[in-house]
C-alpha cells in the first residue's frame, strides 16, 4: 500500500472530544483559536502551491531531496521545471482526508548555497513561479507557550527592571525577551541566509491538508517570531561551517497538552487499563490536524520542542505519550516526503524551567508510601499507590508536577537521535512560568542539534549528568559525568539535594542536605537522615527559586565558535539537571 493511502487510513478520526488541559493556565485554546477557513470547492481545487511552499523559502539541501507540492483539479497533470529539468509531479488525493487533489514532486538533490533559485509548476496552460529560493537546513519548532513566547517589541525590555520590581510588564510575565530591542535589530544581519515561517494558529476536528503562513526574512518577521526558535536557528546558522541557509518553521499554541499535537495513532499507542495509561478511545489531535498535517510534505532536518507544562499532572502518562508522538511524527514525515526526511530525524526539547518562588522548598517533606497525600497527581488518583507513583514516588505530583514531567523528559532520551536542553536555571524574578531568558534555551538546544544532526559531538560532549551515588563514611557522594575541562563548579552550602531516610523514628522523609564538599567530579552531602535510601536533586517545581543562572552545580563547555554573545547568562555554563538515584 502506498504511504499516502496508509496515512489516510491511519489518520481517519471521529469528531474531537477535547482533552481539557491541567490548570497551568486559565486559557482554553478552544475559546480563542479560530476554526479553519471554509473553502469553496473551486478554491480547494485551484492550481496553486501549498502555503509552506513559497517564494523566499528555504528548501532542504543535499543529500536530502526537497519536496514541492500544491493543489490542483482532479485528473490534472502537473510539471515542475527546475534548473532546466522537467519533473512530472505525482497527482493524488490529499494526505489528510483525500477530499481534495494535490500534486507533488521530488526535486533533484541540490547542494546548500546562497544562490537564489527559481522554479515553475505548469498545468493546463497555467504557470506558477517561485523565486528567491535557497537550499539549506529546515527545522520545525513546536510546543506550547514557552515556544510561542515571542522576541517582543523594540522598546519592551527595561534593563533596570530585570529583577521585576515592576512585575506588571511583559518581560516579567509574557512576551518580551531579554534585551529585545538589540535582538530584534540584529535580525536584519541574517536576512541573507535565514528565512522564517510562522504557522497560523487554529484547531480542527479533522486533518487539514494545508496550513496558513508565509516565508519572510528575519527583519520582516520581526519580534513576533518565537524567541526560542530564533535563537536556536541563529546559533545553528552562526556555527555551522561552511555556513548554509537556515529555514525555521514555527508551529505552536500556548496552554496545550501533547495530546493536541499527537495523531490518533500516537494516542492509541499509549492506551491501556492502568491509571496512568491513555484512556481507551481517547480522541484529540486538534493541533496535529490543523498545524502539523499541512507541513508533512516539507522535507526537514529535525524538530525543536518546548512543551510539557500542560501535561504536568500526568507525568507517567507523558513518559509514553511524548516518545510515542516523537516516533509517530518521524514515521509520517518520512513517508509523506517520499522518504526524503530521515526516518529517525533529530528531535530535541527543552526540559521544563523552574516555575515559582521556591519559598516552600527543601523543608524535609514526609514520605509515607502506605498513606500518600491525596494530591499525588491526576494520573495516579484516587488510589495514589506506589505501583503508579513509583518506588520513590518519582511520578508523583504533590503540588510539584513539573518534577515528574522533567523525569519523563529525561527518560525520553532513550529514544534514538534525541537531545535535551536543561534550562532549570533560567527563571524570571516573578516566578512566572514564562521567562524572558530565551537565549540560553536556544543555545543549549543548538548544542544538542549540532551534535546529533551535524556530527559536532565536541560541542555537546559537555552535558553534566549524575552517574552514581554511594554512601561512604557517613556521607553521600554523588559522581557527575559529562564535565568540561574545568570540572564541576559547585556552590558549597547550596540547597538542592534531598536524602530519603528516617527523620523521626520510623517516619521517612526527604531531608534537605546542602552541599558540604566538592571535588572535580563529585559532590558530598554530610547532613543525612538515619538509614539513607535514595538521593534526589532539584526535585521541586520551583527548584532554583527566582534567581536566574544560580543553580547549585555547573560545568563549563567549549564556546560555540561564531555564535553571538549572550548578555544575560553565560552561554558556556551548563547546569546539572534534576535526578533521583537509589543508594
């Protein structure tokens, strides 16, 4: 069965029953997202390019083959003319529901360059033309509000308010990236080699074959573009040698769970009878339908993802649904670009940031597995059993749902060709879920992409991770790997670690244990409960409070050669992320 027909069978879905997002945000996307436009039959059948195929775009360069495609009348023949070669396009029912007719053609593999190409599509005496087309690397950026968070406006950033003494500003809530004016002004410097596409935000109960949007140079797109996506792509463009054009496609909506972005196949992959499984018959996919399906004919290099806040109450479910979504996107993108997109293309994500003030953290929390509190999280309620929560309740919520979600994100690194940016040290002073410090997010994602997608492993060789924990001479010693030449940088006396043990008689608790000593590759904890059993690190939703770039443990990586400087936060200092280990 051809890939297109297979996709049609797999994508057919009944009407949407929306999955209500957890109370991370008060905005329900269905209250404001527009429905897809209603097209007349003539408009649907008109001979045209798809929205994501336009003048000024970046197409995938060799060794990949780019796909160009669009819509036409049933029974039409379409020829694509490129560099003197005429290519007969494949005409078939669309890849969404089959209700319209599309044409598509694989172009010859074309080397990356800054040469402006043109091409034509011809059918029935009509000719469509594209100009100013570059060949290079194409990345998709997707997720919820922290990916949607824009650069802002030229005047929104106030350096004297970096500590949010006036909290009622965009830089302290949503919509103004650090040093926005300078960052927006510098976008024009990249007009020669970068192109941006922002997918129009809408939801749909059924798959749509096309999206809305247009390709623009950075200076024309300006501050409305995703800050994380921009800094990610800008750093790739600045570091790759030789320099090649970069195309960025932004597709994101705030306040959305991954179920909205998952196809029916991905949702079914996680259905089951256990409390943390996807309920059988779950139907959603409203953003997959409206904002992903229409991109699946675009040959891409990879995906950068920033999402998870709206799945925080069900982290154990996310440990299935997120990897299932990754693999499903890969399979469908590969099939629908006629195998031009790699079957296991690189997929990276930002682990959730610190969110909140941190005032209630590290207070020796009681741990009583036979009688856990009722706020264990929606995914394990009402039983709140250790079978669901895990041996150390690593999947529990207890008002700190981001901890289990971060745990699930780290666990997703088991999926091949993936990478994670640890950004827990980039909070805003108000404790808002939305931080203006997006430059380190983009840079840390770029480090992973440079290693996984482009073989620059030396730029991601420094990636701190806890490799073991032992009880020795009355103290807990945690070993850390993935360190730079300067080794581990630790703040003696800093909070962040907790050790599980007997705190008062038989009562177990997670006792806060400040760092008492450090070496080049290990930290020591001396303040311990009786009978220590496990150790965890930064296990709070607001693990570092409101102080950006002040995590307890860092290491220093090599600079990214050619990357622009970062005014807020040291681009080379990388934090150790959250973990839980038995003793």
